[in-house]
C-alpha cells in the first residue's frame, strides 16, 4: 500500500525520501553529511537579572566535500509544502556559511539554487534521484574558483581536531577557508577582522596548522605586542605544535624550530636593548608572519612593527584585529588590503556567540554642570587653583575631586551588594595609574568586610605595580576567586582574556573608538557553564555615546592615537621623550559630588541601546503581535498548547519571572500579559483554580477522571501551565496512584484524544472570563 506523503511529518520525509536520495548520489552519511547542523548558538536576551537564549539556527543538512569544506545546504519541508518552500531559509544559511549550492525539498524532488550563476537560470528542479554527486558539485566549485593542483593541496588539508566536541564555528570556518584560499591563490598580504571574543587566535592556529601541515609554509612567526598574548597563545591554542614551537627572546634564540612566537618589543630592541633581534634571522627565513592585534602598530608606517614586516617582506603576512585603523597616519587596509573576512560584534551577539550588554549610565552634578573654584581657592596642598570651569575631561587628569572617586566606588559597590554580585569579576578603567590607585583605596574602604576575607579582593593591576601584575594570571583564571575588583588604566584594555568578567566600569575619558571597542571586548566572552551570559557596563564619563557612532560596529573607523604619556594599554610604549615637567594635578578632597541622573539601557534586537523598562519592552513587543485584547484572547483560546505562545514570547525577550518581580506579584503568564499590556485586573493562579471549583466543573466526568483533573488543577496552582500540558505529570504523585500513564489515558479517559480534549477544556475553564 502506497504511503500518503501528506500524512508524514518533516522528519519522516527526511528519513524516507531526502536522506536516501542524497546517499544514493554518492554522499557518505558518516563523513560528508551533517544533519540538524547548528549554525548559531541562539541569541542571548538579557533583561534585568534574567537571561534567555533564542532558538539557534539549524540547517537540516550541510554537505561537506572535505571535512573542512561545506559546499551545499539542503532544507527540508513536509509534503504539504511545495518543493521550494524551504529555499529562502536555506539561502539565509548559505549566505552566513559562504556555501554556494543550495537545495530545498519536500520529498518529491529538489529545487537547486546555484549562487554562482550571474546570468541565466539560477534555480532548477531536479527529480528525487537526480541529486548531484560530491564530485559534480566539487568540480563546479573548483572551476568557479580557478583552483589548480597546487592550490588543492592547501585547500584539502584538514583542521586540527583533537576533541570532536570542539569543532570550528561557521564564521571561523569562513575565516579560515577565506584566508587559506587567498594565500593559495597567491595573495601575500591578508587582513582578517574578527570581534574580540570570537576566537581570533584559535582561527589563526587552524590557518597556520593547515598551511604548515601541507608543507606550503614551513617557518612561521606569530607576532604580538603583549606578553599576556604570547603566553596565552603558547600555552593554549598553539599547544599542538609542541616541540616544533619556541618563544623567541634574547635569552632563547635559535633557528632549529618551525613555529616562532615573539614580542615585537623583544625583536626590535625596544625591550632590554635587544639590538634588533629580528635581524639575526635572514630576511628570507620566515615563510609566513601572523600579526596579532595588528591595529596596535603594524599599520603605522613609522612603527617598529612595520620595520619587522618590511625586513621579512618576502613572507606572506596575515594581520588579525577586532578593530582595524584607518586614519591619515595609520592604515591597516593600506598595508594588508581589504579584509578577506569580517565578523563583527553585532554578528557575534546576534548569533549568541558573544554576550550582550546593558549599560548603566551615571551622571554626576560636577560632570554635567562643571566645577568652578572660588577666587583664590587652594587645593589640599595649598596650591591656588586656576580660575576656570573644570569638567569631566579635566577630572583626574588636571584636577582630582576626591569625593567623585569615592562616589564611583560607592555606586558600584552598592549595586553589587544589592544584587548579590560581590564575587563577580569587575574591571575599573581609570584615567591613569595614579587614578587607578585612588580608586583601589576607595573600593577597599567600601568593601572592608570582603577585604577581611581575602586582601586580594580589590587590587590595582597596572604596568608599574609588580604586586598587581603578579595577580594577573589569577584574575584571568576562571577557577581562581581572587582578585575580584580590579582597577587599571590601560593594561587590561586589550589582549587579556578574562572570560568571567561581568562588570566593566568606565571612569576614563575614552575618545579612541579602537580603545573603546577593545575595552567592551573584555566583557563579551560567553561562559554558560559558569553563569556568564551577559555583562553590565557602568559608564561614569558618557563614554557609551560611542555605541551610537555609525563606526562602532563597522569594519574600520576614524581613530585617535593613544595618549603617549600612558603608553599603549599599559605595556611599554614606543620610545618617546618623557615630559620634563609632568603636569600637576590639583587635589580637592572636600568638594561634594552628587548623582544627578541614572539611566539603564538594554540592547534591542537590532543591536541598538534603548532606554526602557522591561514592562515597556513587553508592551511594545506584545502589541506588535496582538493589537487588541481580543486578538490575544483569540490566539490564546485557539492554541493547542498555551506553552507554545509563552515560549514564543520568551524567545522575543519577554521574561515572565522578571516581570513578576517588577510588579511584585506571582502571576500566570496569561494574567501578566492581560494586566501589563491590556490593563486588565489580574487573577492569581489560586484564584483561577478556586473559580473553576466553585462552578462544579468536574461533575461531567467520572469519579476517577474528576479526581485526576482536580489534582492537575492543584499542580497548575503550584507551578503553572508547564505541568498541566505535559503528559508526564501523570507519572508523579498523587496522580500516579491511579495507575500507569497508559492506564490513566486509555482506561480512565478513554484514549489520548479524549484526554487531550479534557485538558483543553480544563484550560478553557481556567481562563474563562
């Protein structure tokens, strides 16, 4: 008897028709076919203290010609859809994954979309037995991309995979393949732009591994300007190179290795008079140079980075950065060329691979109105203060208002105490090292109880503080509790990977977009296993206005150089003359400072900061879908499962537990929406249950069925709809005392259809007007 395809689910269509058709055309199910392939992790929606993940994007099938090369996507639908109904969804996935060949099917055949075709038929219909073989699609790919035998050797080289659970993400695959293919095509300068926290170093490792393993690049230099960057790279991502790798220093120089890691300060002579260590290598020694954080120097024509790169000009050179620079003096693109691939902060947050943020903006009276000394006023040292208006740009650089520093420390400390976040790692970015020390003292005094437990609770980590720098590894270590509150000026703004940072405090006048992006990047790493899904930014200098700059999430931006007096993020700056007379600061301890205004801002679905409460957010989003109360009541009444409506709202960032907390009532989601969005008086779950019982609702059922439904009603009163709509609730006390799940459904209620109808009728009674 022929199967009626219209009665089959999508899963059945895939199993019975689509998978066999793909296999029969030559695709190996174990090595070349990936089903339910996760493309994204699911965006994180953060409101208040609560987070939810949206559903991740998953492709029904991703087909790999080689383990490292996805070349086709197949999207399936059930047979009540047309063959092409999955095409637009599949094209979205294909664009994200840089996949050229796209298919849609309902089990009758395939619609084939060739993204390479510029003229003529881009989409064609194929019979079920006409799916292209792996060789057919690969030949089309090779022809389109002009890949010869030499290039194939590089492209065919697999990734390094030692843990099957750690596979490159889709954007990392894109970045690796784009870079490897560009080099295979003869490109000798390559720029790769990836947001902080998206795995630039891991991506660089996979690129190097494939080129090195293929024998195309035999001696490779990984160049960075921070000891922390080299240390992390050597210990973590590059560890598989083992004894083939060395860290080049004046004390550790040899030419017997294949993978070299080096600080540019050490190679150029900037550190400890190394006398241009790089020139002890021949100009042709390296085949490949990878420059990490290349925005920090290599782009500048007169920088020491450029001296190293030009000395090894015969080598292929790859620049890695989250924030490329484009100014009159500095240009990454001028040196490396346009990026071969860009993955932005916004993309990372939308995909759920980076943590979203919320911003608490705090405005002080003296920052907004300014501070004007009275005539002849002296500071704490007896110095007469220049008679002018001092504003936020002056504070802690030209004049110190001690009460302002204390108020910053108190505001943040009070928040951490109130929200039970006192052990959450926090970085305070200060104007300079001296300001960082004053902030440390203020925080110590606000947190004396925590300092009594461990004196590392508050620490300053700046380049001139050896005791603080010694604690940097502990601060980075996810297993180490201390330090918790860390003050710095520039040292921690880039390159230092502190995965569990939950608070970033901005009390520095940051004008550089590059520096701002790097600082924000300190908080964007997700550690779901450790409860880190989002982070909070405290802004005391109106720095987060830069979020509104159109250049914030673009591939490049206009920028200003860092302040030479503070160096580049706390590490030794380029050789610059020290100021003969360091600028004096007026110290004023008695001037009162107060908070004028405080604003909390969240990210919306478009990545923009919005200033609105969760209640306002809920109203706006629900009204977008249900314009009137009648629309909502109709949808609620018609839904087979009410939980589906609740889940859909949660995926759009409506957080019911947080709403209950804000209005201080424990309400059912139905009543929350009716009350908050449509101004209806709410009923508690127990009030609804009592109303049902008052109406003698159960008399129409047999004795046992009535008792079970009454028990389910009690379950609803205790825990809501989730229990009521889950048939497994029949397996728990007191309901399981009536028999097995099968016995209750079939014997007491007369079958699954009647049981489901009984539940639906009970819900209708609960939510009756």
